[in-house]
């Protein structure tokens, strides 16, 4: 019995040391974006747009059919509902000309909002004679990138919302579930069931595939830092799993719960320009922001 206890203690020290080699850097909770007494609380926030130029966060508050802007300290700035005309918004961008593009799931549109002209123009798109079901949106320069959640592909649009190109995953069972556009115009896309990241150049040509090795992973969103490290949001476990450029697991952090620093059915992860990591925490009705 004594020998067995000694063995278990040694084995525990070994595992502990091994775990520490892959321990998470000191990511600590800093603040939450969760409304105030004037605008009320967020209800089922779905996504986050970060405006680098204006140094603002925009939270898509799907349950309240509005967009909420915050400064980078977390102070509420404005609540916008397009005269209460938005119908279940789920994602948005502000393009280089100041136009807002909002995905409205309630009417299955990509909606162009010109704040200066005070116009709201919902657009239903078709691609190859099939109706597009917009799910996520990104932009770079004069290009707009749209995820079609029905086909699982990524569409390239011009400023007139005309589709000019697309990329898809022939080996993916359900297509892509998320994508990111780098500052150089390259595209990374996530295959959920395949647990893989796919890299395309700015013309949409395939470059490489990175397979991730984590049996607990159910990724719904990801982001990439400037050194090429991948952060994947694991919805079912309520944590973040980090991989290197070769797809090797580095560490994981956070977990399910309701206090600050815990997540409940998160939907999206974003790295902001101030070195912070932002998680849209749908179940807890907030965006959690971490720094180190």
C-alpha cells in the first residue's frame, strides 16, 4: 500500500510537471460588455465586430434586435436598431466607407445600412441559382466576405453585394463553420467535424490544411494571433483551446460557468488590436474580455 501511494504521488508530480509545460499564459478576466441601466442587459449576444479605426466594439445583441457600441474601456456608447427594423441580427461589419452590413437571420438578408443617407436596404442573395443563407461576414478594403451556412462555403462580394468568387471544402461533411481574413487578404476556414483549418490565398486558391488533434473539441469559432497561434472556441466545454502552427495542442483555459472568467454556450472569439481576447458569451448575455 505504501509503495502504491508513493507511486501515485510520483506519477502525479510527473503529470503535474507535464501539464505545467503546456500551462496557459496568465490570461485574466479584465472586463465585460453587458449593457447598463440605460439600455438594459444584452439578450443572446451572437457576435462582435471590432472597429480598429474608431477603437470601438460593436456587439450584435440578437435577442433585442439591436447593435450596441462600446469604447475600448467597456463604456456603452450607443444602441442602434435602425428604427426597430432589425430582425434577429447575428453579425455585422463596418466597411472602409463607413457602411454597416448586417446579417439578419429573421429575414435571411445581408442588410446595407448607410447612416449618412439614413437608408436601410435588406438584400437576399442567390448563388448558382440557390438561395444564400448568410451566417458570418468579414471585410477587407473594398471586398466583403460572406459565410453561407446552408452550403458551408465562403463567398466573395463587391461593394454592390455582387458575388464574384467562392471557396468551399469538398472533403468537409458540412462545409466550413467559421473563417477569418488576414490583413494580407489570405483566408483561414474551419472544418468543424474534420477538426481542421484550411488556408487559402487572397485569390481563394488552396494553400494547406492543418489537422487539429483534440477529441474533446467542438469548435464554433477561431482566431489567429500575429505569431500564427490559433485560438479555438470549444462551445460544449465552454473553453478555449490553443494550437501552434503545426496543429499541436499548446494549452486550454476557461471553462463552463456563470461567474466572470467562465462561459456558457459561447458563440465567437476575437483577438482585439490591444492584445486582448474577447469571447461572445451567449448563455451569460455578455462579452468577456481577457488580457495578460
